[in-house]
């Protein structure tokens, strides 16, 4: 009497479905990585237009070798810079400060003006001489 069944279970493994899954994952990650890199490659701030032109007033701050501060052409003390800037740039949408620092001035003096501008949300542009 033969009790063995006719249907045998084979211990083989079919790799075709596994290769399909690996290939699809490879394609997915290749596409995902290229779109992530290309969209964040440049961080551009594009200009906006409201249809009317506004006069933007920039304030110029100069620091001399003698560590004297000038707002435009008016000499001011270091302690009075912040109040002067607040009054001059009050009501402007995006106030900007041009910082002119003479060669040889300690960096702490320039950082003082930059810190004042940072605390009051003023944009700072460091002026340099072209080569």
C-alpha cells in the first residue's frame, strides 16, 4: 500500500518576483533622490511687484579709523546709533542699512552695528571697494 501523495512540494525559490520588487524600489529611489536634489538646489527670492513704485530710503553708517560713527554725514555716538536708526527707518517696509567700515577698524565695531540691525530686523549691506 502506497501512502505517499502524488503532489510533491518542491523546496525551490523563484527569484523573478524578488528581482521585480528590487528593480521597482531602485527606480523609485532614483527618481525621488533626483527630484529632492534639483528642487532645493537654488534658494532664490524672486522680486514681487505691486504695480506701484515706492521710494526706498537706505541709511548709510560709516565707521572711521578713529572709531567714530556717522549716520549719512552726521556724527553720532555709539550709544545713540540704535535710536537714530529707529527714527530714520520708521515706517519702511524693508529697511536697509549700508555699512561702510574703513580698513583697519576692529571687527567688533562693525559687529556692533550689525547686531543693532539684527535686533531691529534691518537688512545690512556691507559696502566694499571694487577691485
